[in-house]
């Protein structure tokens, strides 16, 4: 967990407290105080989002090497190997993945986990459907590790390819903007595992 994650959790707590206090003030007939509190909160929220976006703009893009784990708290994904097969007008990339848990006491999963390959123009390529492969959101016991693979068919003109992943929301969704330092996707520099 990073400092940005902790700051997001603090912001979420402040949001919840602000909503509860504002509702209580309205119920007590002190609507003007509630409105002032909400306006003050809105100014703080706008500043928080602006600072987060500015940080993402100035931060360098994080490139993860094949064989290096990419962890979200205790859930991790690692591209162990990438095999490129040229075909007519496309390249086929087979990415061998290891999904593992660093948690020592609890089972966990990354609900809604997804992966795409993205190119330098921001075009995303979904993996080919394979019902026999291990799902990315498989339930992992403490310290468990599983392997799977995904196949991506990419036009041969696509360059600077990277594997992007996430869970709990879409690519470049609300959480990307809400957590400081995570909105690199807005500037075409998402965290990625370099594929080509």
C-alpha cells in the first residue's frame, strides 16, 4: 500500500463523515450550515482531484519488465513469458501469466480482473476468448500461485505494446482519477508490462 492509497482512504473517510454531518445538520434544521460544509468539502474535493491529475501528468510512466510482479496490495500478476507469432497483417502474442497472493492468512480474489494489450496510440486489444483458461479472478488461498495464459491478436502496425491490468472497474475509470498517481491513462502513459 502506497502513501497515495492511504491518502485516498483518508479522503473516503472525510467524504463519509461530511455526508453524515451534512445530513444531520439538515435534519436539525440547519440547512445553511450544511450547505456551507458541502461547499467547503466540494472545494477540497476539486483541489484533491486537480492535485492527483497533476501528479499523474508529471510522474514518469511505470514500465514493468517481464518476470517482475505487479501487485495490487496482496494480489499480484506477473507476465512470465511472451511469445510473438507473426501472421498475415497481424501479430499474435501469447502471454504466460502467473497470478499469486502475498496474503498469509486470508483467501482473496481480484473481482472483475481484466487484461488488455495497449499500443502507443492508446488502442486496446482484448484477449481471445478461452473458456479452458484459468480466470483472472480465481480465488487464491494464502500464498497460492496459479498460472494461465492469454492470447492477443494485434495489427502488425501496432508498436510499443504493453499489457495493462486492473480490477473492480474499467480501464481509466473513476478509481484511476480518485487515487492520486493512478490517472496516467489520461495522458497515454498507464502502468504496463512491456510486451514489445
